[in-house]
């Protein structure tokens, strides 16, 4: 498994796809509370909206991917389209959120970032079964290990960047960069 380029594309993309996920899971309430000055209640409500958006769009993305496959698009094309849409759109929204100081706009951009990221669930997630149907469980274990690393280093690095710079700008830019890197790797090496 570890000699195949599509497997490495999958490992790298599980890592990259989860960077924004874990960063926002850990830091979104603090962002709304500390950076934008919302009350604890409002920070909680504003933080919940992006996750609801991710839930809805993730389900729609799965339906869209199945529809594209049903229309005759190759599995490789569908996985590349969905993963690239997810990573690039999430990166764009993260970059747009860098200098926002209005809670409503920030919430909409975070909804866009996590909503975009939900497209990756129809990209890299089912790709385990596409490229290694007999070993998808083992492959998922390997990629999920890589996918949890951002929960450690991404969260810590975000905290360090916020402490060092006093804003979330650098952390959002780094998340966008990780996503763009993942999209490039995916487009170059992924396969269905």
C-alpha cells in the first residue's frame, strides 16, 4: 500500500482536509468570544452555524458525487472534483476571514469554510474503498492516523500564532495554505 502514489495522496489529503476541521473545532468559540467580543452564549450560537452548514453540505456533496458517477463521470474525476472544490473553497473562505471584524460576516465565512470542507467527504473519504477495496479498513486506519495529527499540531500551532500575532490572520492563512497544498497533491496523484 505504501508504495502507491494514490495512497500517499490519500494520506496527505486526510491530513490537509482535517486541518481546518480541527482548527475550527478547537478555536472557533474562542475566535468569536475573544477576537470578535461576543458573549459566551452568542459565541456558542455563532460557532454552531458553521457545523450545521457542514452537515447539510456534506450530505448534498455525497448526493452530487453519486449523481456525477451515475451520469458517467469516472470515479477518479468525481473524487478529484469533490476534493478540489472542498479544499480550494475552504481555503478561499479562510483567506477572506483573515481581516474580518464583524461577527455576522465572520460567521458566514466560517460557514463557507466548513461548508466547502464538507465536499472533501465525497472526495478523499470514499476513495479508501475506490483504491483498496479489500484493505480499505487498514488504509482508513493509516490515513486517519495522519488525519488526527492536525488535531495536535494544528491546534497548538494556531494557539501559538494567535498568541504571537494577536490575531487569527496568520492561522487562517496557514490553514488555507495547507488546503491548497492538499489540492495540488490530490490533483497530481489521486486515483479512483
